[in-house]
C-alpha cells in the first residue's frame, strides 16, 4: 500500500519571480478580512489577501513570509499565492525595514499612510519571529 502524503504544496509568486515552492504541513494566509488556516484536504477557494504575514509549518518549525496583498487559491493540496511583493523572513533586512519606515513617514495622510504603517508592522512581525 502506498504511503499517503500529508503535505500541502505552497507556492508564492510575485511579478518578478517565484519566491517559494515548499511542501508544508499547514499554511496560514493573511486574507483581507483575517487569517485563514489551511490543512490538507481543504475545500477549494480563492480569496483576496491583505498585508500581513503568511505562516507555514514544516517539520514542526514555523516559517514566515511578508505578503503585501494579492490573491490566494487553494485547489486540491496546493496553495498558490500571487502577491505584488513577498519577502521570506531572511529577506526582511535592516535596509528593507528602514526603507519601509521611510515610506511610511513620507506617505500622505489617511489610507496611504495607514497601509504603509501596516506594511511596517507586518515586516516587523516576520522579522522578529526569525
């Protein structure tokens, strides 16, 4: 009898490149209206993503990726994330944080500034978990 796999194929793509292609035990995506947990066998869905951190479990360890909005599709045991910007925790460097903080301080009042600040908070969360 063949061994049944228990993993989810997680793929994260930006316009520039494929950021991630991993086999995971579980995925939590930052949907536009809150976090959404995904386990193997989940019903198919598509959703809009918000700014936040994508988390995935791999061998008992949690990995994190900054996601700057976009869309996610769950179909079968594959989760595909399309985002204009995605940074694995190791890519959220001091320089990246400094640029994000600078953008937040220079943003216009209202929604642009709120979104820029949300990006900084999400990047800090991804970076601090590393």
